[in-house]
C-alpha cells in the first residue's frame, strides 16, 4: 500500500509539472501589457472588501476604499510568498536523492513564487503611480518570514495550504466574476490563480507527507504553533486596518480622525479577517485536510482560538458551518 501511495503521489507531482509548463506566463507580456490602473473601477469586489456595509460612504468613496484594500491585498500576497518560497526550497531537500519528479515540482513552485513576488512589487509601483500619496505598507517580509519559519513545518504547511486555497476561492467565487473591477487587477489575480492552483496541490502533498512523519506529541505542539501563526496574521491585519483607514480618511476627509473613522476601521478589520483568515478556515478542502490530521481535542483548541474571529463574515453570508470535516 505504501508503494502504491508513493506512486500516486509521484503522478500528482507530475501533473503539477505538466500544468506548470502549460500555463507558464510572463509578467510584462501576459499580465501587465503596458497597462496602468483605471481608478474608475474597484479593485476588490464587495464580497471581499465589504464596502457595501458602509452605506454612509458615497459610491466613489466605496470605490476608493476597495482600491486601498486591493492594494493591500496585492502587498499581502507579496509578503507571504517570501516565507512560502523559502519553505518550499527547504522542503525540496527531502527529495534531493529521492523522488526527482517531486523535486522538480518544488523547484518550479519556488521559481513561480519568486516571480509572484516581483509581480506584486510591480503592482505596488503601478498603484503608487496612480493613487494619492500617503499609503504605506510597512510590514517587513523578512521579519514575517523569520517568525513563520521559526514554527514547526507542519504548522507552516497548514498556514501555507490555507493561504493558497483561499486564493483560489477568492478568484473563482468573487474576483473573476465581478463585473465592475479594474481589468488589470482582475488579470493579475487570474494569472496568479492559475499557478497557485498547482501550488495548493503540492502544499497538500507536502503537508500530508509531513503529517505522516511526526509523532502525536509533535503534532500536538504543531497545533499550538498553527494557533500562534494565526494570531500573528491577525496582529498584522489589525495594523493594516488602522493604517489603511487612516490613509483613506486623510484622502477623503483631510484628517484620519474625521467622524465615522472608527466605523470604517472596524469594517476594514472585519473585511481583512474575513479575507485572510476566516474565508480560508471555512474552505471545504482545507477543513477536510485539517480534520483528517487532528484529533477532537486538537480541533477544539483550534476552534476556541478561531471563535473570536468568526464574526468576520459578509453581512449577507450563510451561517458559519462547523469546522470539523
């Protein structure tokens, strides 16, 4: 049975390689194509930005807030891909003298993550060119990577799988189907999604492989690490909600302390928690994988840690399902 499983895994790695070759794209030729952002359109759809939950903002103000959040959305992916790329290179060591198909899949993965980081640096420059001065994204990728990579591999892979699965869910359910978004912004995440769909498969294979290697005691400690990582993400989101709201209010009202600023900040934080944490935790494929790896006590610890964040869903959303698979 073990040999059959390993053969099946090799075939899945091989399919990722084939897809990587087939969909390979170039930043300038395929994505940007000498375009700039049309600020007459939103960047993020309402299902992620939740700007429709701020009815006191005018339509143009809601549009601008979606652009601020979309700019941060791109920067957040550039941020997390720093530690993802480093972790994938580290994992590739396990395959150096083993499954060469798996090794190629991970090498391609890391190459594409480097390309994505450059894509998001380019997107930030384009956004800075068109949008009002004063926006800052001060979270340092290397500092975040050092924190994440200090945790156990099982937890890092859990977080990575969560991130790359919600990326796909966002594009399929929201960004790709929204009619009123910037075409350049949509294309950025179309091409990103095409490669991330293969990365998520590799994440899953590596997470399952790591889970099979560790002891029950190590897994229990890794669950604590995962909870700490989610807490670290939320700390970043709280800072971004404050900074992005301050920028937004200065642009539209002339001061970050304008009336209703606190309401805007609360809505932005809710949107960020929904986008970067809750939407991924509720993604069915992630829930199934996690549920197959942890026991009931460990799942209860994860649920307790997540409970304060689960309010962060669109006002029109469905009831929160149970996390257990």
